């Protein structure tokens, strides 16, 4: 089913609120209950980006693990012809029917999900893309600074994310990152971006408490229930 508000398909509406957590807090030890899990990450980096992009995100993933007590191992690979998921312009989108508009947004994302698939067992798949929503895109009208997007595993699709059902089946939680946005962040802000989107990928919803990792304004701490939910999501992938 396609839901539209002000002419925008559901897939765009679902992105509202996924702004960068900011400001962030650096940490040298877990800020809350420890996740206490081995987390193997498949890191897919667009081949059009400088090597610095992959190395920066790899370090941020390791720092995220240190902040939340997860034992993180990262495998890096290069991806060719990775699509920019939400690149369609608003004027082009406005001319489409609701179903065609939904398809124009989900097809690039579905292509990317297929490229992120790996036969190896991993806990999390992360893609570093040139951008998610370029300045001239329809998505940028809603979110001019879309830094990342967390996609739960298909099996955990919830009622408020029905558009995920249009994507290929994926049993591994996924995170999409915009290098155009992250390149300008300080290291601690990059860790906070990852913490927020990994939280979404592992099934966490937004949380309005100040300083929480899932607050739209940002932070890094998690409460015991959030940590347990993340443990359960990691265990479900094994």
C-alpha cells in the first residue's frame, strides 16, 4: 500500500527524523550496559570515494564498539556502481503516479540491498555511499542533511515501516551512510551517527530522552532495555 502526504510517497515519509545525532560525546569505555556481543561488520565502500572514506568509517565502527561494549571486527570491500538511493528530483517525482513514485524510490534501494548481500555470516552490513539524498532531490526537501539510514532485517519489519516489504529479503541488518555528509563531521559525531543508525538497524525506535543514542538530536547512551534489544537482534542473525 502506498501512503502519500503532500505528494510524497511513504518511503520518503519514513525517513523523517533520521537526522544526524549531534552533538556527540567521545568515550573510552562503555557509556551504559555493555552489549557484550561479537559484531562482525561487512563494510561496503563506493569505489568512487577516496580510501579515506572506508578507513574513517572503519575506525568509527571500532569506536562505536568501544562505547557500547561490543567486540567489533570489520571486513572492508569495494563496491562498483553503487546507486544513490533517493536521487530522484522533486519535479520528476511530482509527475509520477503514487505507485510509480514509490517504485522510483524503492528500486534503487532494492538494487543496493542486493549489492550489500554477502554469502558470509555477518552481524551487520554497512554501505558508505557518495550520498543518500543529493541537494536537488525530493528527499532533500524533507531532510537536507540525511546522514544515514538503518534498515532492520526483513524478518523484523514493523508496522511503521511497511515499505521495507518492497525490498529484497535480507536477514542481516543494514546501515547506509552518506559520505557527502559524514566527511564534514568530527570523529565523535561520526560515531554518534553510526550509533543512531545501527540502533535503527537493530530494531530500536527514536527516543526523545536527552542524550540517548536514539534521540533525533543525538547522544550515545542507551538504557538496559535498548541494550537487550540490540543483543537480541545480533543473536538473531547468528
